[in-house]
């Protein structure tokens, strides 16, 4: 697709960054809709105008970028979504994968990277920054592979641990003995190859809560 055939909405709650991005997009020949400074405004424009691509920040007033995407998917909008953010934490990367967005870029990358992403996405592809792929492949995917070896009962216990439940509370909620819960915890620690410390599973569950609760 030619730039003149691609309509774009950019949403960011930082006016200077938003203006700089929209100005560059216009100079490149894209059809640029009026920028949105919050999630609600972005949602309204996407639903009304159905741009080819929406470039969304994650943290915005009223609705986050992910909430905008979720609501648009529910409405059957054809727009393709690209996250443009400064966030590279595991939780955000995992959520991006969950929503099956078309692209994920970091704000400190050059404009040429944004344009490369737009061209790829507009033609039906996906485009993720190298750092995004590195985080998923090196930090998230190895944990997902380990979790596959957990039994359904063990996964249930891991979710409860991630939600801050103690062994006593897990025992009561699942109607099993505390000894059984402790046995499950020991098996989980072994399968996940965690240090054999009392708090090992609790620490791991807190660090990987988003991943665990997505299962």
C-alpha cells in the first residue's frame, strides 16, 4: 500500500510527542487523523473512522492502550494496532502477545523504525522491536515452557499463590490438607527449577503474576 492509502491515528497523552509524531507521519504522505490525547478519544475515533492503523501508547488517561484495543476487538473494528511505548516490562510484553497486536515499538527507536513497522503492518504483516522479541524469547517463553509441565492441580495452586494466598488459605479453599498443599508446592518448585527456599515459589509467582494469571 502507498502512504496515501494508509490512514493512521496516533494516541499519546504527551502533546509534544504526539505533535512530533503526527507531523512526521504527514510529511511521509500518510493520511493522519487528528491525534488523541487519551484512551477514550482514541476509542471514539477508531470506532468512527476505522483508520488502517492505530499507534497507541499504553498508559493514557481514561483508557489504557490495551483497554482501547480490547474494546475495539469486541466491536469488530478492522483497524490494526501497534503499541508505541516506553514500557518493556515482561507484563506488558505478555499482554501484547495476548491481544495479538500487529506491532510493538519503543519510543526511543528512530522514526525510520516506525515507518518500517507501518509498511509491514499495512501489508498484512507484524512488526515487533528487537528488544520486544528478546524479552519474549529470553524471559517469558522459557517460563511458559516450564509451566507446561505443571499438572492442572499445580497450576491452580500457582494461581492462588500469585494472588497472595497462604498455604493455610489454599488448603481451605481447595478442601485439601496443608500437607498436600506443601507437597504440591515442593513439586512445583522442582518442575520450575526454583531455589529450594521457603519463599521461592511466592517470589517467582509475584515476578510472573501476569503470565500465571493469563493461563
